[in-house]
């Protein structure tokens, strides 16, 4: 069984080999740019790992794995336009480096290219693979729309939030794992179990992200600590704080949400103070643990070589302990 | 053999049956809105006609035909954002009625939905159908990017223009016809011939559009006559005028292109005057005739029932005589 790192590097090499010298360059240069910005290549790597877990030939499915990475980058490209994000991995976003029209259209093209890569599977798997891929793609769009809706809503519940991150983040991880399983000829039961493992792990992963944003070690975290607080992002932490605060804490929190006078560092410090008095970090870690536990419950039931399972398990545990 | 009108109405009925009551409504309402704005349903209708021409069962392929219409409407939705168009079929465009973010994301969802509809073919046709569909989708994106590039270029040649409209408009018509043929089990030769028929007809169709924009009867034309002139759109007419004008005519035309003083009607009248002195209408009709003739040459070679072919031929001829 190869390591996650091995597959991540394999995907990185495969991405470098993809060359879009097609015309017009205004359409294809942003695709190359986006794909070579870096990233953990998590989704294609776990797809290959799941494939090997069930006795597949991961080196034979690098193209559909690239399809997953291409799709993920397409969603980032379009999300960046909607979020008006100036930077992605410390480099200008496509709509900043070129313009929004080019970002829309090169994103559309990436999406088609991801379908073309995903099609490169054996005939016997084609329909099942594409059905899962399309279903997931629709869900990711639904998740992004819900996320945008939440920005202007003041009554987002915790279950709604979990549903949103499940669609926006978790189902693509689940889909990647299940694709790897399907392409190895795994049983229907195992394919379903690894999907549930991925979905719950994906939710735990996003909750960990929410926690890291506030509590990461700034020397190790790649981004600005407290970024979600500064942008009033409705994360699990903020929503839980709003739901559990008593009257004066709630008023204080609301003040900070509409504050424009204070320095960013003061706002982060004050909101963290409120979180502390409400034990928000503990609540978030508990919720994260709940989903991680659910992931483990599915994982244990998977019928596969235990030493192979160990590799995937270690990876999942490390994912929950990452500091950036 | 059913008439084009019959199939257009069939598609119209099928579209009314599609219901997107999924959540969130912000994602799905724009899709329903876009699909029910109307339109000629030309592409799915000719797909069904081509299918019947080759002895297929058109009523069994209404879902992939809807996929073509869904894809076409997705491209219109995203094009409208890029063109900053306020209206589509006299109604507010999606990005005007909702906003650009919603237009991007509901467009993305429409594209996935078009793939899902297109997948609803027999297994034996699946790969060929999806490969053609994806290839065409990429070409349409390339055509749209070239069209945007042309806006800021002053050296667009006629062959470049023909290449652009071929990608942006003609290949989707060609693809629709070929899909109908493939799904009827037509021979490879016939599938290729009907593709070439559609591609050349599509180019002639767009040239006819360019001519109509300037010379349509305003009482029959659905849009403002002279719209392309007012927006300085680099149509076949303008590009030919710029290429064939002598020095003083060229200077006069350049003046009108940068004019901001005169009334719209004065600009249209003046540019039409220059076109007249250069016989631009005749040049455009000649070019249109050239592509229509090429379409006919491919069509004649198709091996199919002559009385069936007659129906498709009549439709093609009417397409070239339409007044709106």
C-alpha cells in the first residue's frame, strides 16, 4: 500500500504533464495557472488510496483522479469570483490576474475537461462513475449556493450549517473515495461504507478548519488567524456562540459583528474572549469528534486487508491533527 | 416523418414537464426561468429530425435532446453575464433578475444537468455521445472566448471571424444533428455528412443573422434593427466593410465607430450608407450562399429515404429565409 504522500506527489507530477497549448490562450492559460497553484491534491490522492485498498490498480486510474482535481479547481475558480477573493494560495486569483469573464469561461472549460478525464474509465464502470460524479457536482453547487444564502441570513441553525458543509465540502471527498472503490470493483456495501466514511470525515475536516481559523498557531498556519472572525463568516463557532450566548454576551457579540471602529486584532481578541466564556472551542471539538467517530464506525466495517486499512486510517487521523 | 414544428412543440411540452423544486430555490428558480423564456428549440428539434431521418425512434431520445437545449441555455446564461446583457427575449436576464453570483452558479448547475440528460442513452451509444457532447462544449467555450477577444482587436480577419462563429454557433447545430444520427445507428459516413451539413448550415445561419440585424423588416424582426451597428459588433458585414473600404470610406467608418455625438438612428443610417456603397449586403449574401451550398453538398450524399430528406431540406431552406 502506497502512502498518501506518494499519491499526492504522483498527482502533482501528472498535473505538470498536462499541457493546454490549445487556442485561444486567454481560455487555457488560466486553467494551467489554476492547476499549478499547488494544493494538497487530497481528493485524487484518496481516490487512488481507496482504489488500492480494494485491490485496484491506482496507476491505471490517474486520469479520472485528475478529473476530480480538475473539478475541485473549477469550483475554487468560480467560488473565488463569487467571494471576490483577491488571492488564492498567496497568488492573484484568476479573475484578478485576468478578469471575471475569463474566469467564468475558463472555469466552464475546466468543468468540461474534468468530465472528459472522468470518462477515461473502463466501459463497465462508465455509467456508475459519471452518475456519481454528476450527482456530486450538483450537490457542490447546492452547497455553495447555501453558503452564499447564509451570508445574508441571521437565523442559520447548526443542522443547516452541517448540511451546507456536507454538500460544499464533504460529498466531494466521499465521492473521491467511492470512485476509487468502484474502479477497484469493490462490493456495493464497501463502496457505500467508504462513502459514509468520507462524508463524515469531510464534515469533521471542515469543522477542524473552522477551529484552526481561530486557534491555529500563526507561525504554522498558512493564512491569517482570525480571518473568519474578521469577515463575520458564519462558521460552526460563530453560530454556536450566537445560539448559546445569554443576553449580554449576545449583545456584545452583535456589536462586534457590526463593529467598524476597532483594529482587526482587537476584534479577533474580543470575539475569542466571548468564545472562551462560552466554551466554544470545546463544543466545536466535540462536534468534530462526533463526525470523526461516525467516520470511524463506517470505516471499521469495510471488508479489506487490515494492514492496508491502517494506512488510510493513519491518514484520516493526521488530517484531524493538521495545523494548517 | 414529423415536421420541425411538431418536434419543436414536443420539446416545448417536455420542458414544461421538467420541474426543479429542489433546494435551494436561489439555485433552481433561475434554471426554470431560463428554460421557460422560450426560444425556437431548434437544436433539440433537429436532433429528433436527424434521428427520424435515419430510422430512429425520436420519442425515445427526448431526454438527451433536452440535454442539448439545457446546454444551449447554460451557454446563453453565462454569455449574458459576460455581455452585460440586460434582456433576453424581452425579459430580464438571470444576472439582472437575481445577481451575477447566482447566474454563474445556476449556469454551472445547468451544465451538470445537461450532462445528466445527455447520459440517458443506451449503453452502446454512451461513450460516443458523451465524447461528442464534451468536445462540442469545449469548442463553444473557445468560440465565446474568441468572440470576446475580437471586441478589443482591430485586425480580425474574415477567416478568423468564420472560425469564431463556427465554434460559437455552428458546431452545436452540427453536434445536435450528429447525435440524432448516432442514436439512430446511422453509418459513420452518414453521421459525418450530417455533421458537415450542420456545421456549414450553422455558419450560413449566423451570416444570415448578421445580415438580418441590419436589413430586417423592423415590423417582423424581434429585436432592434441595427443593434450590431450601434454596439460596433465585429460582424461579417463590418469586417468586410473595413477590409474593402478605400481610404476616405475607411476614415468615415472609423469616425462612426468612435462616434458618441449623433443619435443612434443617424449612426445606423450612415453605416448602412457606407455598406451600400461597398455592396456589403451582396458580399454577405454571397458568403452565406457559399456555406449553404457546402451544406447542401454534404446533405445530398446522405444515404436515407428521399422523402424524409425532403423535410429536413425544406427546414434548412426556410432557416435561410427567416425574417426574425
